């Protein structure tokens, strides 16, 4: 039971962190002053925000003694948010989006941090809970 509670707290902290990064990226997208960069940030950021807002209550309402019931929705939410972070890493400097270099660098760094943290969180939850990454 104690391991399940630890995973639950870790998963919720991870999802709240993803939520904060999603909000920051939307604000950075607004600062691009062009529609392509803004729509990129808005799309990826909203997917992160909506996913975390939907999954945070699901994870928090799970019983503290069922580690698999906590791990499965946590992994699903982290897959989506980590994938969106990869979108920032891949597209931040793309000429098509015409994002100013300072904002593109910020989006790239945030995307890279979220990508690395998301991978770490998914691997930790999977390893401790025994739930495979492909859920």
C-alpha cells in the first residue's frame, strides 16, 4: 500500500508539472506575434492541459492500495503529454512556424525538459508498478 501511495503522489506531481508547462507554452505561443507559432503552441499546449485536467481527477480518486489502477491512467496521461513535448522539440525552430529565436529556444528547452522528465516518470511508474509502458 505504501508503494502505491508513493506512486500516486509521484504521478500527481508529474501531471501537475505537465499542466504548468502546458500553460507556459501557450503563453509563450501568444508572445510569438504570428498565427502559425501561436497555433502550434495553442494546439500542443491545449492537448497537454486537457489531458492533465482529465487525468488528474482520475488518478487522485483511485484507491491508495491498488498500484496498477493508479499506474495505468498515469502512464496514459504521461504518454500524451510527453508526445506533445516532443512536438515542441521537433518544430520549435522550423521556418514554417516563423517563431522568434528567443521564444523558439524557450519552447525547445521546455519541450526537451518535459520530454526527459516524462520518459523518466513513465519508466519509474512502470518499473515500480509492473505495468508495461504500452497500456
